[in-house]
C-alpha cells in the first residue's frame, strides 16, 4: 500500500469517528422527516456537508421549494469554495484536474484543517486516504441511524430530533464563549429568526427563505461591525508598537 495513502488513512480515522456519531443522529432525523433509509444513505454519500444536509432535511420536512433549497445550500456551503482555493495552493503541481475535482468533493472543515497542517505538498494518494474513511463514516452512520430510526417507536424517533439542535449548540457555544463577536452575531440571528416566527406578515415567509435571510443579515452585520483585520495590518500595528516602546 502506498505510504502516502496509509498516512492519509491514519489521519482520517478520528475524523471518521466524529462523522459517524453526527451522521447517526442525521439518519434518525431523516426517518422522522419522512426520508427513507435508502434515500438518506444516497444523500450522505453524495453530499458530505453536515450543516448543509441538516438544513436540507429541514427544508424537505416543511415542504420547501427547490429555490429555497438551492439558496440555503449556496449560503451554507459557500465557505467550501474559499477553502478549496486555499487548499489548491498546497496540492502538488502535477496533479490533474479530475483528481482535484475528487479532492474538492470531500473538502470539509475537518479534512481541510488536517490537510493544511500537513508539512509537505499534498499528493493525491494522501488526500484519497485522508478522505476515504470520513466519507465511509458519514455514509455508514447515516444508514445505521436511519435503520435505528425505523426500528424505534415513533415517539422516541421524533424525540431524537433534539440531537439536531444539540449539534448546533455544540458548534456555536464554544466559539461564542471564546469570541464576543461570534456571540453577538449568534444572538442577532436568534432575534431575526424570532421576528420571522412571531411578527405578523413576516411569519408568512417560508422557513427556507427565512433561514437564508437571517443568515445573510446576521453575517452581514457581523462583517460590518466586527471586521477581521488583515494580517499585514496586524503586523504593521505590532511593529509600530515595538518602535514606540
């Protein structure tokens, strides 16, 4: 077995285990939302994005339109385009286009983080090994979760939907505790969501569109009020402070 491929496999094990746990709850949520085990498994095999897939299931569950689905997925998954552009700078120069497309398919947050921390140029065998187990873990977890959802009593299966909100809380709370801007942006998103839920007129907007609007508004205001400083500016500020001292 190729040494680079084995190295990638080893680095992908913890990611695969984490994906299995999350996708198991995803499978249960799918069954509760009226999606079959076969449909859910194919969805996860062809769509390696947790936030995007959870949001997609929610839109399907409430009978959202195709336009709402497309808009929501574009907004949620736009970051992958930026990550792919950054990752492409570390790929070996001789890599062909079709190999780059395969790598782009499974360029998730965790895989991107591990790949960017790799000390050498990224080869296709290494990336294939790194991505293989997470893909299998995500797909297998969805399948087993869906089967478990079918076997569970309906009340328990529906109650398991709380795992979805638990996942989002687990993502947001640690970041919000470390960063005041993240906390404020999250609170703004909650306020906007409540407006679309309870204000007469706004409550007529479909849930998929409301999610998209809340996301854009909260993120846009966060960018305006809490802009991220450019690294060059930070360096200049540091040098200026050193000179003053």
